[in-house]
């Protein structure tokens, strides 16, 4: 049994945190740090050391009282759990400001994840390269998805276009979708969906800022 199937029942939030841990650990490794304690990871991620230890216990990894966790070993183990053996190919739907930002951000960031195609309805954008990634017409979605064996689609189109775009991706055989628009979309059970509503996230932050302001006002 490979690492993916061995850990398929890990909680979704644990998977998210493992990805975050790895990013933090890679920075530590670049700074010549070889070992790290749970409370150090917790401080970086703004969570409790208990949560860190619980997550790492779930993947069967433990450190030592004297040195903590071996950073390189932990990075390697998280990679075995999260990453596919083969390259996972990604397509970005929409070459607007957000789409361009994502392509730029992911460039050379992950060896096992690669954005290989962009789709847009604007004829001035299709047929061009952006940061080395070709931009195709949306009419080419079925062909390119199959030819490139793309399994993940990132939706950054205007909100009203999100449901139609998701439908095109599902019909083309996409296995996972990341929806950056505030419009909820529906997908079949065999397609994994994550929806990141930045408006809701900002409103949540604004709520807690308001609470903080109100508490400070009461203290005065």
C-alpha cells in the first residue's frame, strides 16, 4: 500500500496543515536549520503545539525530546503523503488579474504540480504564452485536457461564468476543481471540489477586527 492510500482517512484540515508545515519547514531548511520542535512549528502557523503533535502522530512521525523533529525527514514524509508519484497537471480558467497572479506564483514552486494550460474567451489572449504557459480558447478545453492529461482546474473567471466553466471542466474529465469565485458550483461526487471565497474570508476578518475595536473601546 502506498503512502496516499495508507493515509486516505486523514482529516481534511490535517492535510491542509501538513502542506502549511512543509512550506514552513522548507524555509527553515533554507536557513540551515536541521531540527525543530512542535512549539516552533506552532508559532509559525499560529496554532497550538498540541495540534502540531496530534497531526504528526496521525502520520506516524515523532521527534526526540532533545532535538525535536528532523526537518528533512518530515519534509520527505509529507511529500510522500501529499504528492503524486507522477506530475499532476493543472489548468487555470481565466487569464485575468487573479489567473495571471496564480500562474506567476506557482512557477517553479512545486516539482509535482505544474500549470500547463490557461483557458480564456478573449481572442486577444488565446494563442499566446504567459510565463511560458500557453493560453487556449475555452472551445479547446476537451481536447487539451485529454491530450495533456490535466487533472485539476482552477476557476478564476467572473463569478457568473463559474457554473458553466465548472461544467465544461467536469465534462472534459477533470478530477479536482479549485473555485476562486464567490459563486458556489455543483460537481459530481467523483470530482473533488474546494471553494475559496475571498469575500467571505475578508468579511470574517473584518468581523474579528470589529470585535477587537469594540473590546478596546470598552477598556478606554
